[in-house]
């Protein structure tokens, strides 16, 4: 929990809201609530960048933002503003004002363009969910906790088990978003399965049994005639740039064709 002391102190300072501001079934947000969320997001962004630093390399940022824009365009919504940090811990932290911070360590773990699209689609689904409240001292106020458990390798403000339903809904929505954008739908399940296995705290909310149930449904999906996008040469360049930015030696990976697609039961 030590690594999260900086975040908890920031949230405690500016994110205390009246009980009436959030409920289990929130109503329309008032201008004051929207303004508080925006200020909260700005403060957390500053704290996060001060703690971990930020990658500005266009070869990395533009590629990830392009994927985010494609997903948003497929669903008719506004794209997230995606930023990449030099963080050595794996996290995807979605801030209240629609800015998503992905650590370089997490981006390094992603193995295909479809997987990073799955990560972004999962976060986009959380962005469209009601913000989750967490009780403050003596029940007198609430703190806005992270939208997704991937925001922390430690437990957020309340038990991660309470987030299982929200994570499942976000994953289901991500599958549909990937389909709409032309990406392999199972990619989000591949990525989340790896992360849940490697981080037991996350597995309490991103439950392997839930992922297996979703996979059994996705596997009977009939791909479009043109197939689904899985990987690309652009992602290979992105991955190499991330390794360089983090100061890691590049690992050998096969040079992909411009695109690999699933059509029916095979690849071409």
C-alpha cells in the first residue's frame, strides 16, 4: 500500500463530496459535481506525472491514441485522452475527466494491437459507467475511487471483490466494442486472463471463471468475411519504442505481416 500513499492523500484532499452527490443509482450530474470531478482529475494527473514521469514519444503516444480514436468512432462516443507514463508498476488509471494513464510496464506486457485495443475498450466501458462511491470517515462523505481495479496493484479504497460486477460488465462491453471496431473480440479476454493470473489482487474482481464463461460465448462467434484485426507492424514498432523508452533490451518477437486476421476457424 506504500506506493499508493501519494494517491490516497491527494484524493482525500480534494475528492470529498456530500453524500447526496452520489448514490447507488446516480441522477443527472450538476455543474458543481462536474467541476469537482474535473478538478479531481487534473490534480490526480499532476500527481501521477510527478511520481512516474511521462512518455511523449509520438511513435508511442500517437499509435495508442489512434487505436483509442478508432474504438470511440466505432461506438459513437468521445475518445479518451490516452497518456503513457514511465511507471514500473502495471496500471491503467482512468481519471474522472476522461484521461487514461497507462504505465509503460503495462504497455510492455501487451502482446498485440488487438490486446491494447481490448485494454482501451475495457477502460472506455468504465468511463461510461457511473462513478463508484466509497464511504468516507463515519459515513459522512464519499471518496471517488478508481473506476477499474487495473488502476492499482494494491486494493483501492474498498475491497476489490465489490468490483466484480462492474469489471464483468466492462469486459462484456469491451467485447462488443472490439467487434464493432473490427478487432478480435477475444483479445481482451487474453489480456485480462494474463493480468489476473499474474496479479492475484486483480483476480478477485476480474475473476477467471467469468473470463472463461465469456470466452465460451466469443468462441462461437462468426467473424465477418474480412476477418478481425489481431496484430500489425505498427504495433511491433510501438512495442519496440516502449522497451527503448523504459530502458529495456528489446526482446525478439516475430516480424508480423501488415495485418493478421481471424477468418472462420483459421488465420491468414
